[in-house]
C-alpha cells in the first residue's frame, strides 16, 4: 500500500472555519452543515484513494478479499426508547452501513464511553440488547474498549461500533453507479424511529404507541443479491431522513431524482405525531429503512423480494432517476405540484441516533 | 460463519452489578475493576469463538485473508499536551493495537463525538495531527462519522478509531503463546506520556519539558518479524502502565513473570515528576512503549533490531518468564528484595488516553 497521497502539500485552513468558529448541534444533524464540515475539514486532510465521504463505508481490497469497513458513534438521547435502546441502535446502525455497501456484515467492534455514576445495571441491559441485535443480524462482536469520563463530561453512555463485511468481487454498489431510468424503491414506512425517540424524550404519549423501526438490513440486501437483482445503489434513511438521503445521492451521482410524495408510505399515527410536533416526516430519521436504486425492469421483482423478507412491511416504488436537472431532487405532491427538496439545513431532531 | 455460539442460554445478571451499582472512574483505568467489568458483563454476553478479551484486537479469517480488527475510544484530558494531542493518540493508539497483534496496520476509521460550541479551529488542528500521524504510521483513514452532543454532555471532543491490519498466515502472537524461558524486552523508557498529560492538566512545569512518547509501533514490529524473530507476545504499555500489562499477561498465560526493577529505563525527570506527584512510574501510561516476549536465544538480536529502528531509545531486557508461581509478577528492587506486583486497583491517572 502506498501512502503517497498524503504527501500532497498540506491543505490550507479552509474559510469555513472562520464562517463557523464553533460547532453547533446542526453540524451533527446529517444535513448541509455536516457535509460542509466533512468536505472542508476531514476530506482534504484524510484524502487518499480509499477515503470515502459519499458512502456509508469504505470498500477495501486486502490480500485478495474485498471488504467493507465502517464506523458510527451513537449518542441517542434518551438511551432507552420504545422499540429499542442505544445498544440495539449501535449494532443495527453499523450492520446497516455494511449492508448498504452490498457487504455481508460479519464482525463488529464496540467501544464504550461511560459517564462516572452510570448504573451498571443499565449497562448490562444495553449490552444484552447488543447481544440480541447481533444474533438477529448474524454478526459477532469480537473486540472492544471501555473508557470512563468524569461526571458531567458525558451523558450516560456513548457507543461507537465499527464493522467489517465481505463484498462479492465485481460488485459495485455506490452513488456513482446510479443511472438514468433507475427505479427507486423504499422497503417500508418512514418516520417511526425519529418519532419514537422524540416522544420518549419529550414525555409525549400518543393514542397508538409508536415503536422505533430499528432493524438489521443485512438479510434483505443479501436476498436481493442472491436473487440476481442488479443493485446500483443502496442507502439507509438515518439522520436527515429520506429527503436528505435522496439529495446526497442526486448530488453525488449528478442526476435528477423525481419522487411521488403520495407513494411514500407513512403510518397515520406517525403523520399525526409529525403534525403535532411540527416535523416534516421526509426529514425524520429511520433505523430500518433504506432505498434501493435498481434498473426499472427489475423494480417489481425487487419489491416482491423485499416484501417476502419483511411480511410486516410494504415496500413500494417511490420514484425514478433521470438526466433532467442534475443534482436536484423534486417531489410531486398531492395536488401534482412539484417542489425542489433540499437537505436538512438546520437541526430538526438532534441526537436521534 | 455461524452465530450458534450466541444461542447458548442467555447469561444471568452477574453479582458484580450489585457490588458496584454505579460506574466509577476506576472502571476506566485499565486495572482490576475494568477487567472485572469486561469479564462479567461484556465477555459472557458477547461470547463467540472470535471474541477477544485478553488481547489488543481480534484475529479474523475472512475469505482467506488473516486480519486483525480493533477499536479504542480516546477521551484524553486535556486535548492538547506536550508532544501530541487527542488526534495523534487516536491514530497511534489504534495502529499500536494492530501492531501488537503482529499485524501490518493498513486502514483506520475515525468517529468524532463533538460537544456543541467546540472551536472548529481546534477540530482542524486535531484532524491535522491525525493526518500527520497516519502518514508516519503508513495507514489510510478511509471512513468516519461525526456526532454532536449538547453543551455540557461532552468535553470538547472524543474520538474513536478502529483499525484493520494484515497478519501473516501461521503467525500467532498472543499471551497464550508465551513460554517459560522467554525473555521480556522493553523498547524504551517508561512514563513520559502519563507525566506529559498530567503536567499539562495540573498546570505543572518541570525544569525539563517532558513530552509524550506517543508514536506508531508498526515499523519496529514489522522489522522484528522480517528479521525472523519468533515473537511470542507483544503488548503496548498504555493505561495501567508496565505493571498492569505484565500482570495481565502473567494471568492469561498462567506463568510467572520476573522483572528486575533496576533495568526498567526511566528518565530522571520522569522519576522526579513521579516522586513529586506521588505516582509509581510502573503504573504510568505510555503511548509508544511495548514489551516483546521472545525466546531467550533471540533476546539480544531483538534488542539490536529495536535499537536500530529507534536510535533515540534504548531497548533492554527487563526480565524473564518461568513456570514458577503461576499468574504472578514479581519485581526485584534495588536492595534485591522481591515484591509481588498487582494490577492498578483504583484510579491513578484517569483520562490519560
């Protein structure tokens, strides 16, 4: 391996540091400011042929094996919420990042930053959730680390998981592989995770209890690949929600994405909660939802396979890719009017994952 | 891969939760309490054939490639200290964990948990240090994550890095490979990192400025392997210092380790600072020091190779392994008296890495 790429002249301090002298909550929202930080600070400094800022993980060739390698920190508040906890998230989230690279998730490492005074019993419950999520996802947790920070320097516990998965040779699943004419399929209804965490945080209760959609996505992706679907791109709909994800893919593929708003599945209780909280469900985080970009002729089969994998969900085709207005996402609303969709620009739901 | 090992009956809640209902700073010290937490909570819950609680990383076979995979969180306080910063540590620390598995360090992921209000300029300086450390260590940073937590829920920035390295087939470097008769070699003087961080934290200044020994250890380890040294075990001397590391290895190899205190290199200024601060240098953290366990007949050659790699350090043989009192470390002092060495039991230097 060569590290010659680092020998480029050291990049100069970017102007964005003066524009934003301090980190704000919005820098962690998954939206515009976070991308600005990555593009201006991390990408130029860490630049190398394998650095991946556009994807959920990096694809590496090591001794003949093609691997996906990824990491995520989890800082969700509160730690326990309807349908899961930070442990469930820490396993599913990283497993899903591997799956979105087209990799079979295999191994995880887990690192804990624990605040002094945190109940050991809560730590046990969280580790138990991690065990259960790992079983469900078919992965092994193989190594870890534990750090303790003084009272007032943390918020209970933060968990960082990193994962390694195996990718079939020749497979290229990435925003770069998206093509005009691709159909866009979503694997189920959106918004449940964000609303579940938000309602727990704010002490709200709705008529119907809304549980997080947190789930491992390795199995449905492996099913699509095994059935021979020519997947171009996959992306899970976490921070910033469906809207931000689509804008990211439109921008990095330099293509136009057109979505039919009316086809995006949302449960009535989620819609009701969003209205009450003043949230747009298109920007609400999910932890078990993804979009697949596939050739139009394989769209119906994709929907059928995803439906078989998760009988409790209703996958649907929500839009298509064209070479119209490049880098732009448009959404058709109920009155057939088209609007341009942007990334989340400020903070909507901080610390959702 | 099978995950059948997880199908074992769910382990019961361990008694240690009642004994220690809350996490204390000592749980993160690298000493006895941390090992208790790992052995009673994480090990039984995450148990699987690849789970590694005795080593710096896990060794995995994926598609014919033998890999080391590891993670560590860095919570050092203060973030900047003489000789480095949290960014230097986050790269060197994880690179070193890979090297201690006998792996050639290749790729890192980096995940940032940043506190709202943190100066973006400091983030730039830290990322620059990471770039420089990665160049020095010959690794690529390939993927990452950024999370922001509210003001008062963090301490500037915490970084978690995970790493993947390549191990030669057939190589087994682990506490299990330590044998009676092995010589124990240290690559240089101890205690500089801990004292550098501590003096910065406490605002102390000494006659001679003490800088952290933070450095990547991939190159010396690769040199030993290339020259054909039959390395049995490697371990870097981080949290808990030389003493805790030796006790860990004695316990997991079920052998006796005998050290000659007088041979352990310590600079006068470090010794002076330790005396002033009431610290035992044997327990002070290092970030560029390791011990190698090799057959006695290869000890002198090991010392020579390590000396060639780092002309500014003086590697020495500090002791040997025997099948005497099993699981015990003894240290011969200046008056030839022998004392039994234990792990760090409380907190000595919290948040040192």
